[in-house]
């Protein structure tokens, strides 16, 4: 089965890096907007009977990028592609994965339904906010972990120890344990209570951080309220150095201002979401790691019908 890959407009830089890794140029297409804002698309590549991948992060503007992905899938499906894989480095709406109160939608399930109806055969993504979202799909979903990318970076720095992996909340403790085992550090957990959808209040830390390097890893940073409060708490408890890492740098609202003023020595993000140069300039302690080789290797293995489990099993 021959191979074709296309990219939406959400993240050209990451798409180009993936293309370089797999050694296949992305297919040509005319992707534009009509005067009223509707999306127009025309492929200039033959996809009939081919294995086709569409790379698109559903980041800001979330609804535009999601609709663009759905239109791309429909276009490729109607052009008789044999198998379609949506490569979503960042899966938007993943935080709305359950009804935690009355009269609210489960939007992550709605997005899964929309992708299925559009004609996709498989989804490849990275660090879903809740792993159980995979169960919203009646098709294969490969949910990769950014752990190999972060661990490779940390292993190249020998000045981390003594090291404590701090989970900013109870729900992230399992992921923190993975890094603690891999890097040879201790584990601490922050007891956190949420005040509202955009505010949290941190209360106490379970574990020892005094005179230690603190490594705090989460799947995403949105408004940065949780991580900044956690950093202030561990600093008050005597942490020697604070490193924060997150797969998805959503960085919305006051996130940049909060991170810039927080007691963070080093901030690590991956490139699942494009970060404007203006935000990068305001975060001088920021390093961006690329997940292009991770996604590229997964694409290559999926095309060859090889196992990708070694890329995401923790």
C-alpha cells in the first residue's frame, strides 16, 4: 500500500520536521478560506488506494483547526484513500471528558464521534489529558507518551540529583512515578483543591523537596495556575532548583505572565502546539523539545503495520 501524508495549517513547523524524519514530502493541496470564512480544500495528489496520514493539532483556534481536520478527512475519504490516520499531536477538548456536574456536555466524546463520522480509520495522538478518552473511539487510537523525549533530555544533564519528582496533583502521580523510576528520583505529591474551572488552591506537599532539584511534569499547561502555585509551595519548602515540563504548552490567558514571574529555573515544553515568538521572548528560561521523531516513527510503523506499543507503553 502506497503512502501519502498531508498537513493542515495548525502547525507547519512540526509538520515539516515530521516530513523530514519519515523522508516523505507532504502532499500538495490548496487549503484556503472563502470570503465568508468557510474552508475550501482541493488535493493535488492521487490518494486512491493509498495509506494516508493527515497531521493537524486542534489547538487555538480550536474550532477552526478541528473543522479543517474534519474537512481534510472527508476530502481524502471521497478521493478513495484506503486507510486514513488523523495525526493529532494535540487533541483539543480532551479536558471535557466526563459529566462532573449536571447539564454539561462530554465534548471529548462528541469530537470522537465527529472524527468517526468524517471517515477516519485511526487516530494517533500524544498525551491525552485522560487516557480513557481512547474508549470513546470504536477504532484504533495510539496515545503516545512524551516520556522518551523528556527523559532523553534529562539524562543528558548530570546535575539533577538529588532529585524529587513532584506531581502537581493526585491524578498525575502515576506519570510522575514513571519518571521517578526512570531517572532515579524520589516522589512527592501536592495535595490540591480546585476552587473553580480556572483557579486552584494548593495546600500541602507529601514528600521531601528540601535542598533537592524538583522536577514537575504534567501533560499540559493552560492558564498555569496549578503549576505556578505548586512551584511556590515547593520553593517555600526549600527546593534547590525547580524544573517544570509539560507536553502541551497551551499557555492561554495569564499563563505567560504567571510563568515568567514564578520561581521556575527551567521550563520545558514540546512542540505539539506552536508557540508565538512573542511568548517565547517573554520566557527566557524556556526550552522547546520536538516530538517530530516520535510521531514520525509512529507514522512509519503504522504504515508498515508494525507494533507501536514500545512508543507509548509506560
